[in-house]
């Protein structure tokens, strides 16, 4: 991105630290999972089907991605939703504020 520009790097450091904290928290809760079934083709990009299969095998209800292929309406049939990172964070903040 701008790793050779000290001013730019300094500007992005707080953001990068925040992203690192979020990713560390997500990874700490992650459970390695392998799919035990296959149902292909499903999404418009067949390479993405593996991610849906892993999410189903893990019992996930949410996939966080900016990939447009995950906007497939059939995800809802499996009880899953796909959100981009911004919408996921907004939803998480809203849910925390309601508690």
C-alpha cells in the first residue's frame, strides 16, 4: 500500500493495529473445520463453494466477505447470511448496544 512512505505508514498504524486486534480475536474463536460433504455447483464462482461447505460443516450462520458471489439467494436456504466487513461491524455494534 504505502509501506515506503513514512507519513502514510504513520497515518495507517492505528487502523492496522485495530485490524490486527479484530483478526486476533476472530482467530482465537475459530475452530478448524473440514467439510464432510460436497454440493457443487452452487455459487456463480465454483471455487467459492468450498467456503460455503466449510461454513455449513462448522454450523456457521454468517460469512463475512466482500466477494459478490456470496450474495447468492440460496445461502438463506441453508440458514446463512453473507455480509461485508463494514456491515458485519455495524451489526455487531448494534447488537452490543442492545444488550
